[in-house]
């Protein structure tokens, strides 16, 4: 049986961050969050890593990162291109923003032929998330049975600006019932507020949220293609609309096309959304190294 693959979404512009946060060093040896994700994936039993990047990032990405993984795990890069659209659709004049995480995953279709995990490049998820997802992909995943690792909302906020999170509702059997994307979430006067809509919504500290850590099989791709076409029919003229993966998976659940197991992980999460987040990320990583969770020099 082939080992599962890890798909890392690294094509984001990093507009709020102000640069290529995917290559920001957080480890004492210059390691990035991606380094730690690949390290965790290798020890969890993944057999390949596919990076979704922008073509203009290719040279820097390969020189600064990919050569670290030589002889450790198979890697491949695929390019998310704004113009890579289904027949009959074109990019509207003035559009610069990518089409979203659904489009990013579709970019990797030809590079993935095994059950696979999807993660963000700028999120640190922790080894337990990879371990549980690899176990699920090897033993429980089917064409209609997928998985998601959930995190508590209070542990996923930034002190330096708003974030977007998919807020989850889980049934008594541990299956994802609904996932609703909330944007512009921040802590205000002791409460967590979402300003995604005209009327602000108060969210709970313990709300389970999606951090885009998913376990799928290749049967997902045709479902995504159909959904992306429907999205473009409604939004192809928009300059900023994005087709979010959590929103699409939620639609599949409501249509009873798939079921999604929510994996209860005790792993810590942290990320770099804004430039100011990097110092906290470095301190978190240093504490994990001191506790023995990771070696000080990751690849030596």
C-alpha cells in the first residue's frame, strides 16, 4: 500500500503579512514552519510532499527550502495560476487575488494518486495532528469518508489583527455536521467577535474550528471540479471572491456526498498571519525544542 501524501498550500500572497511568510525562519537553525510540518509528516509515515506555490516563487522556494528534503522524502511543486480555469471562463480585468483554497487543491490533482492530507504552509499543527491523520488515511478513508483535525477557537487568534476560521458543529459520533466560514474574527472587550456579516456574531472560546487540516482521497477531485465550476458561474466577474475549501466541504456534507470525521488532537497550533506574529511563533518553537519535542537542529 502506498504511503499517503501531504499537500501544502503555499501560494498565498501574504498580503496581510507583507512578504513570503512561507519562508520566514522560526527555528534556531533557520527552519520554517514548513520544515516542521515536513519533519512531522515524515515521522508520521507520509511518503510524498506536494507544494502548491506561485510560479514566481519557484526559484527562491527551491533554493531556500526544497534542497533540505533531498533523500528524506519525495517532493513535487505545482503552480497555482490565476488563469488556470475550466473551459469557458476567463479572469476578469483587474483581478489579482487567487481563486482560493479549492482552486489550490485542484492544482495538485495530477500530482496526487494516494489518500492525502491538505494543510496551510503558514500554520504549525503539531505532530499528533499528522499522526492521527496518517492513521485515518491508512485505515479508514474511503471515496466518501474524509477527516478534519479541529482546534479550539481561542487558541487560534492573532493579537495583531483579524483572522478567518471555519466554525464547526460536531455530532455525538464525532462527525462534522456543519462548518461555517467566519471572516474578520478578533477578540474585543473580552469577547470573540466575527464581523463577517452586517450584524456582528459572538463566538465561543471553545468553538471547534477548521485550520485547513484535512484528510481526503483522490475521489475528492471530481467533486471539487464541479463545485469550482458552479462557483465561477456565480462569481467569475468578481475581483476578490474566493472558493474556500471548508465552505465546499460543508456543501458536500449537507448534500450527503461525504462524511467527515473530526479528529480530536491534543496538538498545539500557532501561525503567522501578520508580521508581528513571528516573534510569538519563534518563542513557541523554542519552548517545544526545550521540552524535547523537536531537535534543536532539525535536519542534522
